[in-house]
C-alpha cells in the first residue's frame, strides 16, 4: 500500500510530470484523430469508386470476341444478375467555335480529371448499362442542375436530328459552359484495313450533340469518361460490326461471393474466346481489383502517417523518461530511507514504475477520450474554424465529399492503447531499476 501512496505523492508534488502525461495524451490524440479521418476517407473513397464501377468488369478481350457468344456463355453463371456490353475507345473533344479550356489547376487532375480534352469514350446500350451499373441514377442525380439534365432519361442516348448523342460529366459541362443541345466533335484514330490487307491509322471525326450531364460519386470517373450509344462506335470505328465488344459490365446477386464469382467468370470468358492455343485471354476483375492502384495509394498515405505519429509517441516517451529520471535523482535520499526501513529493491522499483504507469494511463485515457470526441465532431470543428478564422482544414470540394469523413475502429483504439502502455512501461522501468540499484548507504549520505 505504501508503494502506491508514495507514487501518488511524488506525482502530485512534481507538476513537471504533467509534461510527460500531456505528451502521451497528445500523441494518442493524434493517432486516434488522423487514423480515424483517413479510415473514414478510405471508406468514402471506396464507396465512391464502387458507385461508378460494375461489380465485375470483363476486359482485355481479343479482337475476335463476340458479344452474342459471351452473353450466352455467361448466362449460366448463377450469381450473375445483369450484364452489359461496352466498347471502350478514346479521343479528343472540342466545341466548335469555343475557345480552348484554361490550363489545369494544380492538384485537380489526380482526383477529378476533366482539365484536358482527352477522354475515354464508352459505347453502351443505355438500358442494359442501367441494369448492370448505376447508370440510371447517374443521369437522374438530384445534384445535376435542371438546365443540364437529360430531357428523356429513358432514351438518354437516342440520336437528336440524326446526330449521335453524348453524355458528359456534370463538372466538365459546368466548367466549359456547355448545355444540352450544344454540338461537339470527337476526334480519334482507328486502324483501317486496305483492300490489299495492310492496316494504316486514320483520323476519324464524329459530330455529337450533348444530351445532358451525368454524375457519379467518383469525380475522377466523371472527368475522364463520356458515354455514347454503342451503335455509334460500331458504325464509325468498327465498320458496322454490331457484335463487337471490348468490355462487359456485370452486376452480381451476392456481393459476399464477389471474388469467387469473378474467378468463375474469368474461366467462362477464357473458354468462350479460346482459339485452341490455350492462351489466357480476357480478364475478370472485381471493382476493387480494377481500382486497386488508386485505393492502395490512399492506404499507403495512411500507413506513412501512422509511422510519423508513432515517432511522435516515442518522442513523448523520451520526455517522460527524462522527467522520471529527474524524479529518481531528486528522491535519492528518500530511496535510502525507504531501503533502511526494510524496503526491498522490488518495492523501490514498484514505486517509480507505478509513477510512470500512472502517467501513461492518464495520458492514454485522456488522448483516446478527447481524440474520439474530436474525430466524431471533426466536421463541426472544421466549420467552426472556417467561420471564426476563414481556415478550411479539409476542403470538401477537392475530395467530392459532403462532410469530413470519420470511422473510429475499436481495434485501432486497443492497438494505440497497447502501444502507449508498452512504450510507457519501457521508459518507466529504466529509471525504476536505476533507483532499485542505489546503495542505501550512499543514498542516505545525501540526507
């Protein structure tokens, strides 16, 4: 009992110990807030990416792949809910008579795209695409201004006055001042086969009329893709081949079996396009695999921040080590008296170890409590700072968010507490052992 009494007494009589406690609390607070913010951001980004992607995408199909054959082969997959063919091309768009867009803003291209005229052109069947992806919701999103909406969502890509229709991302249309009914020209290239069998590249220009805007939650997708009717690309680029397919968007019934379903679909596609040479052609990727590089880049940033914040915790631990070492030095005479009265080396060690662990425990509890509250109300904190000082710590428009995301993982809180207690124990036991090794006679000589 005397050990705990002495430990509390030493702590209360030395306010400098608050430095170590607040150092631990600050490092734990930072770990909780920053990691919860990034965890929420990663979850939100994954939601955005998934909203703009098919559950499973079949791509890298060979030139001889035919939609009718693949559709018949995939129809036997039990977990397949819907599928839609796509033609994937590329090109430059410009608005006749309109000045070129201004140069891109720093930092915009990586997340949003839409700052250059080069785009991927997706040729789709609107009705089949709506069944396999969220296409129907993309063109009726409530955030699209009335003047940019598709007038007839049921026939979103129907030709207008004989000119093929196109759908652009809403942010691109706003940035370039475009409206439904405006004309565009898509400039691209294609390999044409001459009568003698040789192939040569040719430039193709396709006039288009804007039917309206679409909007997904994934700004990078909206800024870099446009939609046209699949028949337009078949006619203009594939010499009327109405059975060609470059990519297949697939929706599944049970997402818990997504990986297994993708593996089965890959085997079906390989068999359907095989020409007897046993070469694997066509790939089936889940939405996560298709966007793995982007998702891993965000996860990598969280991992780097964890390392930096753990270094801050170690720095705070060294501060606590210094204050505890000073305490041991100041209490040399007390150690001699305690030993002379029958205190054992283990008892002396326990006194100073209890001091360090008490500092650590209070710091951890304070850091986790305040950190959790800060993470939960981070959006309110952002708004308060913006209102009071005009400082926006987390500009939502850059990340296409409605509010600052947050996800507090209980397992991470346990890990942070474990790391803090482990670090606190190490830096506490060193001064405690030094105190236990003092010679009682030398210690009493200081009284």
